[in-house]
């Protein structure tokens, strides 16, 4: 099954106390590269989160963002030591009255007093962690579905272009014999012109002409191209990561086309070589995003 490396998923889950939000974005990458963005108190569970992602997504750059919010809006997460604050406020008012300082200066003094306001440490019980991991899994499923949908669109485009490639290769095969004969006739004409139309040692000349014509023969390249196309079709249907394998097959196809282009000086073949190169370049762009 063809999967794209581009995907997105987001999930929100509300527990008794917290609202868990998970967002996963994926783009193409040569390998699997996972980045977790989460509250600091989740750092020790990062390995468990990555294990879930690694199980579901095999290749690409993965950005996973996790946020935790209190269910009740009036839960600020801050703890205020009112007794300590009251004693310091009395002291500030006395200083303000004595030295006639502004309210802003008083607030500045207040902000520098330690231990009045402190952040409550959010406790992460086992149930909450399980809910977080469950939300990560649900989000991965959404990403996979999106990658499958986009992968199918990529596969359709690639298959359409591969049909053009296959048709053009067949045209090359049909043209091959004509090109060989034309090439042979041109060589003979050249030899006869240089020898003032004297056909001395015609057997040797025929052998040399056959050898030169064989150098322009593209039979082997066409045979290998047909084989690569069949392998490409087969690979697209495989139920695993196929992106790198398709890239390798395409490289081999491009190599054969380049050889055909260098061997032949036939106008039609040159035109078809350009068509093959154009379609293969477009296929290359598409399969760079296949997992």
C-alpha cells in the first residue's frame, strides 16, 4: 500500500481534571525523525510516546505537540501564600507612607519577594498518562489515514505517468530496426564515398559496418527498461515501505534512457527520450514523498 509521508492529525480528550490535546504533523524525510513538544513534567514519558509513534509511522519527520490544560477554567495552577503576602503588604505600605514611593515602585518591590507566589506541581497519575498515550495512538491513526489517502493519489499519478513511459518504450522498440538499417546505410554511403565507390574487400567492410551498427543498437536498454517497469508495478503493490525501493528502480530506468539518448541520433528517438526523461523526473518528485 502506497503511503505518503505528509500527514496531519489532532485529538482532544477530556478527563476528570485535564484536557489533553495532541497534534501530529509529518513531512517527507530520508529517515524517521521524531520531535516531541510537551510540558516538562512529561519528559520522563517521552520514550513511551516515541515508541507509539515509531510503531505506527516508519519514515518521515514527525512533530508531535502535547498540551495539558485544567478542566476548570478558574484553576490557575498557582498557589498564593496569603499570610506571607499580607505581612509584606503591611511593610510596603509603611515604607510607602514613610518614603512617599509610587504604587509602581511598591509593585516592583512585591515582585522581588520570593515564595509569595509559586506554581503548583501538576501530579501525573497513572490514569492520566494512559489517557495521554491513548490520545497519541488515536492521533497516529488519523495521520495514517491521511497518509494513505494522499498516498493513493500519488500512486494514481505515478501509474498514469508510468503508462506513458511504457508506451514510449514500446515505440522505441518498434523504431529500433529502422534506426539500425538507416545507421548501416549511412555508414556504407560514407565508406563508398571515401573509397570513390570502390568496393574492395566488401566482406570486411560489411563486418565493420555490422559492428558499428551494433554500437547504435538499443535492444539491451529497451529490454532492461521493460524489466524495470514490471518491477516498479510490482513494488507499488507491496504492503511495506516502498519509497526508497522505487527511487532505486527509477534511477536504473533513468540510466538506461540516458544511454539510449547517447547511442542514437535519430530524431524520433531523441524526441521520445525527452518524453521519458520528463515523465521520469515528475515520477521522481512524487515518490520522494512516499513512505
